[in-house]
C-alpha cells in the first residue's frame, strides 16, 4: 500500500453489511445514542446539540441532510421536517474519544432553533449569575410551525 494510504479493509461481524462497519468506531451510550453538535460551515457558530442513533447517522450520511433521533418523540427527526429549516451536511467528524460527533452544516432558512433563533445557545451567564438572552428571535415560532406552541424541534 502506498505511503499515507489508509486501508478500508476490515473484518465485519456475520450479517453486518460492509457499508455499515464504520458505525462500530463510535462509542454509543447505553441508550444506543451519540451526542451530535451541529456547527455552521463558514462561521463556525455552534447551532445546536442533538442525538443520533446508528440509523439516523446512516441516513444523514446517505441523504446529505441532518437526521436526528428525537428523544422526546421517540422517533427519527429529519431536521426541518416541520419548519423547513433543513441542515445540509458538508462534513461528519468524530471526536478523539469517539463519543461525540460534529457535523458541519449549511443551515437553510437561517434558523436552527425551535424558538426562531439562528442557534440554540442564545442564553449567556452574566457576572451576577443570571441567564441573559444574547440572540434575537428572527421569526415567531408560531409563524414557523403555524401553531401557537413552541414545543416543536
């Protein structure tokens, strides 16, 4: 093998598809999930944290769009399925401990948070120990989801 090349050959478990062997490198938690950080391509802004299971990660890789596992819904959640704010995935990275995934995304519609903000990390702790909002609401969640509730994505 040429210098600097990586061998993609490895043994797999009986019945396991070779295409899914890459999932074995991930240290899934006892619930079969891994935390996923969505980071905006270009700006480096951390948009959100969500969870994936092997199926959602496979679907994310195959489709090129973020698919998460919704713990509250107990099902796959295609980001933007209700809001239209999909995340086009440009890269999938695994951290040094193999227990956190970072996906670099293009955030469609400019809104990643169900509160109508660009990102979910809009609260910042101040010197007095209070959480202050540091990012504006870009669009009313009721208008995004066509409902008065803010309990979606």
